[in-house]
């Protein structure tokens, strides 16, 4: 999903579930508004914290891509069916000067 598409859905009040799989420190410095942080290496044991249900769309992102793809593969094994990735991940989001949330 492209950043402009995601922010349009957030602004319209109909965002998908958004999962940030970076470290808590990275998340604290800024994240996509409405994102929930579950580090990629904790997705399996913290699956209950993944936003939305297994039948709803979830947009996953990390800093540049690799951690998101690992987390997405784990989510698929755990039964999630509609996994999307933020195009360009956090790096593209910030380059595009999209809104950043710094609340925890």
C-alpha cells in the first residue's frame, strides 16, 4: 500500500490495522498514526496484540522491508489472510513527509 493511500484511509476514518514491527525505541521516535508496535521477532508470542482480526487487512511495515516480510510470513502461518506492506516502509513514509505520531 502506498503511503498516500494509507494516509487517505487514516484521514477518512477507515484505516486498516497497522502493525509497526520495528524496535520499541524506533517506534518511540515516530510511527504511522494509529500503528501498533510489536517487534518482528516477537510477533509469534505477542500475536494477540496484533491489531484487527485474522480476517481483516493488516498493513505491516518496518524501517526498510526485511523485518516486515519476516513478520508477515509469521502472521500468515498464524492465520492472517490479508497482509499488505507499506510501500517503501518507514523510510519512504518519512521521505514523503507524511504525518508522524510520537505517542506510545
